[in-house]
C-alpha cells in the first residue's frame, strides 16, 4: 500500500474487490491517513509518486514533494507569525487560525500530556516551526474578505523551518489548510511531513455554498459546522438564502414582526447576535457571507409580518384571501424596502447582497385590478416581465444607494431588466446553461455558475463524479467573456434538508465542486481524485 | 383558563395484561403481536396474547399521548384493536461494505421498534470485510475484517444486539451469504475460495467458495454449527445470490469435476450442488433457512418450508416472481421495491408506501405464503455518518 499514485489500492489487491469503496484507507479513519514511510529518495527529486499528495484537496496549482520526511513534535512545534510579516501577534485572525490548525493536526490539548514526560531529543530531522509571513502592507487581519482578496500562498517545508508566505491573511488561511493536509501520522504515532514546496492560488475567485434556512430552519451549530467544512475545502462564500416563502427566520431590528409572525416559531429565528456570530466565524475562515433576500417572488412569509407588502390575488372582483409576489405598484412597498435594505446593508458587511428575482409567478398580478390598471398607465401592455423589471430596477437602485453591489438570479437578466454593469448574474437553470453563460457574459455581465451543482438533487451512487466533471468555461465565448465567469456555487436547497441530514448530504459531494473551482483546469483525473477525496473525507470526519 | 377543567380524571396507570407467559423467550415467526388498547375515563388497559403484543401496544399508547399548549399531557378516549398484516417485517443492515459501530445498530433497533418492525436481517459479512468474530475460526475476522481490533463484532457485541433486539420484540436473522459474496472469507480460510485461472496458471485472484472440495463442507459444517448456537432464531439467511461463474469456469479442477458429475456446461448445476449440501448441513443443525431468489430460480432442491427472498426488480418483474415462488409452494419475502439504499430526490417514501405486496395473480393459499417483506439498506455508500437520515 502507498507505493505510488499510479497504483491505487485496488491495483495492489489484484482487482479482487468489485466494490468501489476503497477498503483499508476508508476504514482506518482515525484522523490522518495511514502512510507507509517512503524509501529515501534523492533530495528534491520531483517525486510525482510521493504519497503526501494522496490526501491534498483541493489539489494545489503547483507542488513539489521529496521523500525526505521531517518529524513534528507536538510539544515543540509552533505556528507563528514570521519576522517581517505585516501581520503580527495582534492579528487575531491568524492567532485563532494557528490554534485551530494546531488542534486539527495534533488533536486537542488535553491529549498532550505535557510536563508528564520531558520532551526527548529529536530522533531525526525535525520541523520546529511554521512561520507565516504576510507580505502586503495591508494584511487584512481586521477586515472582511472580498471578491478581489488575494488567496495565493507559497509554502516551503524544509528542516528546521517551514515558511508560509502570502500577500494577505486570506492566502495564509488557505496555506494553513494545505499545510495541515501534508502532516500525517506513521505507524508509531509520529507526526511527519515531507519536505515540499507549494505555490497555490484559486482558479476562480467566487467559490460558494448556498444554504437555505427558510424551507427548514438550520440551527446555528449546523451553519458553523458547515463553515468549518467549507474552510477544509477552500470555499470562500456562504450564500445565505435566509428567507423564502415558507419561513422568515431573520430577526429584523426595524421590522421585528417579520420574524415574529413569519418564522416557524420563536425558537426558529436568527437574532442579530446569531447573525454576527456567523459573519465573524466565517471571516476568521476567510469566508464571505452574502445574504439573499429574494424578492419579489418567494416572499409568502414576508406578508405575515408586513401588511400590504404582498399583492392580494383576485378572483374576478373579489380578493381570494391569498397573496402573491411583492406588490410593485405601491409606494409603501418601496418605503419598506428602502428601510429594510438599509438595515440589511449595515448588518451584512460584504460588498454584495443577493436580491433574488427568480421564479416570479405573474398569475396573482394578472388577477389584481389595481395592478392591471397600473400596467395600463405605465404602458406595459400585458407584458408582466416589464412590471417585474420595473420592480427589480427600483430595488437595485435602492441597494445601490447603500453602496452595495448585487447578485441576481438569471431571470432578472433574461427578462431584460436594466442592470448596472457590475451586476453579478447567477445562472441556475440546468437546461442549456452553457448558452445562458454565453448570453450573460456576452452582454458584459459577471456570472456565477450554480446550474450543474444543485446538490439537493440526490441520486444513487458516486454522483460526486458528475459534479467534478463540470468544466465551467465550456461555453462559447471570447477570452474576455470567459473572464467574466468569476466562479460558482454548490447549492443545497432545503425542501428535504434539515440539521438531521445536512452534513452527510452536502459533504463530501460539495468537495468535488470545491476542487473544480480552486484547482487548475487540467486536474480532471477521476481515479486520482477518488483516492485524494477518500482520504480527505476521512480527515474531515 | 380559570375554572375550566377540560380534562377528565387524571389517569395514573396503564395496566398491561398479557395472557400467555414468554418474557424470557425469543420472538419467532409465529409470535403473536396482537393487542387491544382501551382508554376511557379512569381506566387505561392494554391487553395482549403475548408480551410481543404488549410491546406493540406500548408503542401505540406512547403515540397517543399528546401535550397541550400549557404542557399538560393528555390522551383521548380510545379503543384500538391491532395486529400485524404480515408476520415478517424486516430491515436489512449491511455491516460488510461499511462497518457499523454497535451504537448505530442499537439505535436502528430502537427506531425499528418505533415502527413495529420485528426482524433485523443482519447481512453481517460479504466480499469487502468479515467483521464477525468467530471462536471456531478466529482467523476469519483477524484477516478479513477492515481492522481486527476496531471493526469487528465480538461475541459480546453479538449477544448485546440479540438481547437489545429481543427486548423490543425483534428477531435477529443473521445472513452468512455463500457461495458468492465471500471474498473476505479467503484470507482467514486458505483453500476455501476457488482459485481463478488464467489459462493453465492461477491468476492470484479468487472466486466463490470452492464447491468441489470436502474441506469446504467440513468448514461450512463447523462454521454453521457455531452460527446456529450463537444466533437463537430458528431461521438463518444463507444468501445464495449473484454467484459469478467466471472463476469456476476458469479452474481446470472444477471443469474436471463438472465432467465427472455429468453437469456439462451448466454451472447452475454446480451452484445447486453446493447449495443443496449447505442446506442439508443447516437443516441437520436444526435451523430453517431463508435464501435469495436465485436459489429458487436456479432450481436448487430446497425444503418445503424454505423462505425465498425476492429482491430482483427487473430480470422478471418482481410480482411475477412472487407469484412463481408462492405457486411452487414456498413462502416468500418481498424486498425488491424496497431497496432504500437506492436514493433519489424528493418524497420517495411514497413509492415505497404504495407497493401492494399481494398484487399478483394467485389463489388465496398462495397469497398466504407471502409472510412479509424487508426494507434493505445496502452499505456501499452507507456508514454511521449517514445511516440514520438515509434510512428513516
């Protein structure tokens, strides 16, 4: 076992077992993958068959490992800010990361019986420290990550010091994750790392996970666990689809009735403190939190706490008692939205807000006499897409006035609303999404791809392969257009998902998307991915 | 509300009356699970023929208890007469494709009790691993388990499962699937599996159990002797599914044997030869057996009280198979439409719910031979991290 990348475990066992699950390595999930010590290789040989790569995920852009192994002694090894780093001991983001990664690598402190047995002399070449050096004058310790943050890093592991260099702290976080993936335990329980050099950066800048907390409420713990898993996979955006038809868990300061009446119960809300916690927990992992307040459709729960916000539907002359999308013809609607989005803009620090705009059903608007009257006055005829665009445009203007950028679902673009050039369009309809990407980027807009990655659509077997095999840039378009595709998102819609099944449903399937968005375009070998993903999964557990 | 007393006299006791003793016994296929529940003013009575019915009734009783907005527990006046339509209501767990820690099995038994399941079909070993610690052949798990120290079921573990199940009225039917699905048996039992050949030389790979050696039957006898004592249920599941003939065909000694026995090129006859001897061994140990449908399909001579387990959805439509099996006089268990490991998006529980096990052409005596069914959770993609939400 472990004699080389070319020969997977299946090969070693002579192809006996038909079952796809890798047997021995998946079962020995004791925290770090088991690795057989390598025979001595010449120093710095480009050892593409070296075992350490067997558990890197996502695969770095460039790496070189040698067979020379260094030992890490938990009682001595330290993660520190290096000399010349613009981020020193006051960089709480990095200090927090050091503690976190120390624990990931060696286990929690109480297992280390420090002081009971004095530390012995090193048995062989030892790695004493990982020094983290941030090079940019503005490291970003106390700021929020954004689309243009630098996540590149350079890691050299040699005796006795390893150096992790990054422009900004965000790159350091990515590098720490990779470093922790290089540390493995041998048969005797020693921690080892191979001498190596890695140069890494993400292929796409927007690598997101969508969580839906309206169809089912997700307790804070679920969300935080998910942020941890995202960090293991170098995801950097949490697209928080926080409210929708079914429930409104977001506790608004200006409009407390929204969650009072619209949440599933008082126990199913996110208080301002909860929201702050999520945002900070994410920040410490280099993850942006982009909230989505989807309108004018998907808003049934808003109507419970905000009278007259939604359009009353009619049957002939009579209101039926049911409601449709947000009512686009009333000034009160826009007064409300102005105040509401002012709050949202200050609560969520990210430069972007997702405004939704998907699946607007026109039936209710068509039934309402006042809406019909408005259509006439505006000269929209019977083209309700124009009414939808009228509404969206006003919301976009409101949000722009708060200096936020916005992301919208593709319908907003498809229905020809007037969008600012910096609008980000999220492509989600699976049918012919490549064509949609061409259209969106062809019109000069930035795009984010979700269509092939609706992970809520479960199916039997190894569907991670299908997600892994997507090539986002496979759409007709110029170089300039391709640059407008800034990334993608794995979506876990909540119709059939809650805290009882979220984690096993999302992971490690989303890991496939994570590598597709981070690693180089030519990293496509499914067998190699299988081997690394199996190890990565065990480590995540 | 001030003086309103919406509740009647508070109930202080549920009286449980069981007609026949049997607290210390094990449930069986013939166990009576019927019960009557009577809830009225001042009287809560649960009566059953046997303790197993009492267990079912307790579950129902617990489901009737509600709680109002003030936190008061209440129960409505109720009369229930209940009994199961089918006596064999099982769940299959696969602990070979992925090891399942004891707590996962015990938790599953709890949820089975909530749902009135009464058979735990323990598909304990298979190709990928052999976690069953045998005292007769300790090498089987030493060499065949994913990890001999951490991924095994000790005799004590097995006893724990059996007793935990018994206390919930659940039978434990163990499956030691042969002659196929036995790759993990090989390392701990050299000579048991058929060596496959590439031309004139062994390829190094192995196939199903070698049916032509006497040592095979000695081994099988000893192993099943142990299994028969460890598992108290009358029935053992002997597998017999998906036997791949390629390896047998490649082996010259087997080809010679085929000629000797006059089997020609029909390897089904060799499979039957093995199965018949296995079934005789198990019978002589005083156990009944359940087998997968191939054993019936391939014409193996089985005892009249054999239970045939129908699992294939498509080779012939499973309802047709149910008709054939019951027409031939055998009892049948249905699993084909209930392979819960085959997940899909949305409310797939509906498809499972809408299955009507007796929807086939046949006389009433045939229909009576359908003793029930089993939901199966095969383990290729299942381990403790996702078992519970996938199954329930």
